[in-house]
């Protein structure tokens, strides 16, 4: 059974909370760790683990010295400042500290040297959860700034620190999955751009961190019947067609064409009720909880339409009481409708959402002539036409599409960029003619020329050769496409798919994808030959005669990290290879790329670095000032004397002071003013004097008694 990264991280967090004991506790998070926790764990699930309250360390919080606190925190300097403030005030009884990833040495030293920290800390551990599972096999770091940091020519001074951060996060992924993998990386043979050594450096950083973690954790990796996993590190320059080609699978298409609201969650604004009903228009979340979305997001649009139609028929058959009937007001019909109403409304909204999304996407597709565009794109991306021959008149087809008024300016730019990649560069004058013919602004020319910063050949001279650009696995893609029978508009496979197929077969080129540890090269090669092909034709069974891996066998895990952003078509390819080869393949990346975002980020590579507002260039966050303010001394409110007499009917104080209880108004002890009585009651110093006065009064006033 396949493994879900969401379920794995959720269990890590809940187990960490449980490990602090069965007593009631407070959970303290920060802004960053709260996003991590909320991504996979619901608040109700946390409160079930004897958690009384979930607090945020940057907020004002009440003192709670009678209760323990479980901290799940990001290892940032200002968060450590907030934590030290809690120790100084002894805000909680005991503190169980859990970091999302490794704490920097200088911050760990601060805790070690603090006596208050040593007295308060009952547990200190690292959870290694500094990543965001977006789907069961798709993980991101939610860091779109990684692209300019890695590829912008003026960000060289930021790369080393960013590499360390990426390596720590990749290690967190491997540790969470329980894998100590062999590591391979993409090594371009035609190194034309400065970032061509990116994968090599990052892979060795990860190897060092993995070895260091295993050295200090004797129980890692945990015992498992699974074969040892593999980590393959690559970057965006390996495949520049994937973020540009128009996709016709459901998930990739809606992210390309529809105005989705993407943040920590993904929403689509649509109407789920009757036409014209304003109240029915709302933002609907698209998540892993939506079974229709999870089951069908990788389907081609033509297959999806058939699936949704059959789902709708099954849904209406399941709830016949909501269909039109001859007697809709009968008692039995009303009872049936009320009984099935919640499930009916939930199912109706889910089906309505996807029907609306498909309808909207297909409408945009027709309006923008994407079918005609995609036909030319597939020929340029694969280097073959529909009949798997060398395409002809590609330039004429591109120019004809640039003349179409229905083709949008972003689509024109994508066409020109793909044509330049297909031709492996153009004369600068030819590029300018295409831009002028497409009526694109000068800003788009910068986007095109910035492709050179991520490994593309954009310009050439008349003396340069003119080979057609081919992806690293172009020949094998042509063969697989001719046998798979895919749609003519989906002939191009992302390079990552062919890379994974060859890795599983043991035929992946060791020059293009070397190992970080050279001695593993031979062992991996032998293992691949044992599982895929034998040298002896007499003793070995042919590959087609060997049984395929079954679902009962432990599934090997393969982790692919794509530096600079991954596309939804690459995510789909990983799922397809997982299913076909009984493997657990996880795709991890800094962020997910849509064609619109890719064009914008490539264009920003020539923008002044100061205008990018990179987080590394921003002032370091500071702990809130209120954490270091002196706690106000609590003042007890004055006790008001109870009175049964209504305020409006109470007698004035002066009148009460002159009140006499005797008919003749003579003085007596009970007729003293209230103020003097109160003073006498609350003053210990005058108590002895009052006793003496009482004796004198008793001697003088004998009229209270009777004389004989």
C-alpha cells in the first residue's frame, strides 16, 4: 500500500505531543511552525491529546506556572529570544522543547549557558518536519524565492547559506521517511551557465548532513524490510519545456488556465447553486479531502469528461428522492429527502465544483485556440510530429499562430521561447523579428534572453552549427510515445519520467547522474543488472519472463528533489511511475511552478536584486517588545459592601450621621457617626482607648438600666 507523506508528518507531530506525558499541557507554536502543524493536523486532533490551549509564542499570553508547556518551534534567532523570555518569567512549570529542524550551534549554545533554561527544560529534541506535504507524494518548502536566489547573477553571496538551508530541509524529508538513501545528482554535460554546478554542490551538502545525522543517531535508519532508497537531485535547467508546454491533464490545466487563489490552501471561486443565485458564489477549497479531485486530477480532459458524467449518473441514482417525482410533497418523499440531505448537499457541491472547473477550463481552451497551439508545441518539445517524423515548416506554423488575434500575449511568448529551445538558439535579429511580429513589449525580450541563465541556448551566430535541441532522453521518449498510444496533444513526457524509468531499470547514465559516493556506483550498477537483465543468455530468464513486483512486497522509496520549482506534469509523472513499478516515489521542490509564475520568475532574473525583496535581504525579525516588558503587579479590586437598600432610596450620609435612636435625641453608643464606627472597627491602634471610653460611658449612663 502506498505511503502518504501527509500521514507520516501528522503522526510525527502527534507522537511528539503524546511523548510529553498524559498530564494536561499547553501547546506553544510560532508563526512558521503553526503553518507546518496546521497543514497536516486539525486543531481538534491536537486538543484530544490532553492539550488545554494552543498559544503562539509571539502573542501576549497569561502566566501559567501550574501547567507544563510543549513547544514546537522554528529554530530562528527571534524565536529563541521569545523562548528565553518565557524562561526568565517562568511562564510555565516545565518546558518540552521540540524544534522543527536542527537548531544552529550559536542558538544551542545560548540555551546551554542559561541556568534558567536548564531549570525549565524537561525535554529537547528535533522533529525534522521543516517541509509541507502538499499531496501524498508531493512535498514543497513553500519558498518561491529559491528560484532567484539560485539563478539570479547577483545573488552569489546568498547561495552558500541557501544551499545549507535546502540541505537541512532535504535531510528532514529523508529522516521523516526513515530513509538513508544513496544520492545521485544531475550533472549537465554541456555546461554553458554558471548554475550548472548547482546539483553537484547541493548533493554533496546533503550527503554530509545525512552522514552527520546518522553518526549522532545510532538508531537511524530504523530497521525496515524495504530496499535502500535513492535520492536524485536535479534542477529546473534539466527540463525547460515542462513549465512552458500547455498540458491537458486536469490538475495541470486548471492551474495553468483558471484564476485559482493559491496560498497555504488552494481555492476556486465558483457558483455551486442555481444559476443567478448570488449567495451560491463562494471560494471552494481544493484539497486532499476531495475524493473526486484526488482520483481524477491526473486524467486527460477527454477521459475526465466521461468520468464526471458517470459519477453524476451514479450520484443521481443514489439519491432518487431528490429527483422530480409525481408526488414530491408526500410524507415518505419528505422523510427520505431529510435523511439524505447532508450527504446529498456535500456530494452535489463536490460534483458541481468539478463540472464548473472543467467547463471553465474547456471554454478558455477553445477561446484561446490552445488545441492548435499545443499541436505545434508537441512537435517542438519532442522533436517529432504526430507520425513520429522530423517536423516540417515549424517556423511557418509558429508565425501563423502569432498572427491569430485570439492567441494571448503570454501564449505568444511561450511559443517563441519553445521555438528557441527547439532550434537551440536563434540569431538575435530573428528573435527581434518574432517579438515584433507577435507585438510583444521589450520587457518580454528580457524573459527570453534570461533563459541562458538557466541553461538554454538563446543566441547564436551564423558560424555556429544548427542542431535541433534534444532533451537528454529524447530518443527514448520518441520510442515510448509511439507505443503508449497517448493523445496527440500529450506526446511529450517530462524528462523526470524517463529519468525515473531508467533509474529503476538500472540503465540511467552514470555520467549524467553520478553518485556522491563513487564506491556506490559499481554496487548500484550490479544491483540494476541483477534486477533488470542478466549477462548469460543460457542461465538467465529473459526480462519479460520475470515476475513483476507485487503489491505485497515492500516498496522501495525514491525521492526526487527539483531545485528551482517543479511542475504539475512532473508530479503526475512520478505518480504514474510509482503505480507502474510498485515504488513509492516522492517529488520534493522549493515550490510549484505554473507557466505564469515561471515566466515572471525568469523575467525577474534581470531585475535589480533590490527590487526582488528577497527574505535574505530583509531586516531580521525581532521578538515582540511586549515579551520583555515587566509584568504588571495584579491589584485586587476593592470589596464593595453589600446593601439591600436600592441606591436611589439610600439616605444621605449626613442624615445618617445625625440620626438618633432615642426619642429625646440624647447621645448613645449606637448614635455615633458611621465613619467613627468604621474607623474603630478597622484600627487596631485605637482599640485599647475605645475600651476605656466604654467603661466611662457605662458609669455615666445608668438610665438604660432600672434603679431600685
